[in-house]
C-alpha cells in the first residue's frame, strides 16, 4: 500500500485548527482563573435573578 500524499491545503487547515484550539484553550483558562479569583475572595456570588437581594436592602440600624 502506497503512503498517502497530504495536500498543502490539509497542512494549512491543520495549522488553523491548532491555532483556534489554542485560542479557545486560552479563553477557557482566563474564565477559569477569573472564577477561581472570585470564589477565593470569599465574597457572596450574586447574580441578577429578578428577586430582591438581602445585601442591597437597608439594615435595621441604618439611618438612610
């Protein structure tokens, strides 16, 4: 069986795919690092979920 000759187009496509994979891996790493930084600070994780937030309501001793 003769070895297949790889076309030049396939080599370029492989290079683009590897580059895109590295970019996506970098994006995932940035999101993961930001998530870890947020969680490790110990602050409560709040999201806008259409319900009143207890941390935004005035406390009993506030004069506002």
